[in-house]
């Protein structure tokens, strides 16, 4: 089994799309709830679709979120808005790692039958 196979490439594309969506939601959200929910849902899916290589996808998603945020978006004018976006950004990164582990655990538990 190759490490970089067709399935992994498709999953990388999925991570690219969800990361772009997550950066958009972080910029548009009025609270932390929606970015956190999206981060958890996407990360659980990452762990579920790739239970053994999901850690790489979680690292990739975190890197894409941070780089996408700092490269493609502008700094907000308001200090409160900037704090909200930073809290959503860094919290989403942490949740990505935790939730991808949960997704992988669920997939492995379902396959133990």
C-alpha cells in the first residue's frame, strides 16, 4: 500500500476545500461557534476517511488554515474583531487535531466488528 495513492490525493483536495471554507467562515462569523463547529466536523471527517494517515491531513488542514488566513485575508480594523478572528483561528487548529483523532477512533471502533 502506497502512502500517496489516489485516495490520499482526493482527501488532500477535500482538505483544501474545507480549509478554504473554514478561513471564509472565520472571517465572516460573528462568534466562535460556527468556525469551531465547522472545524470539528471537517476534522472528524478527516479522521474517519483516513484513520491511519489522518494525522497528515490534520497537519495539512492546520497549515492551510493559518497560511490562508494570513496570506489571503486582511487584518480587521477593530481590535475586538481581530481578537475574535484570532481566537477562532487558533481554536480551530487545536480542534482539528483533537477531532481528527476522534474520527479515526470511531472508524477503527466500527471496523473492529
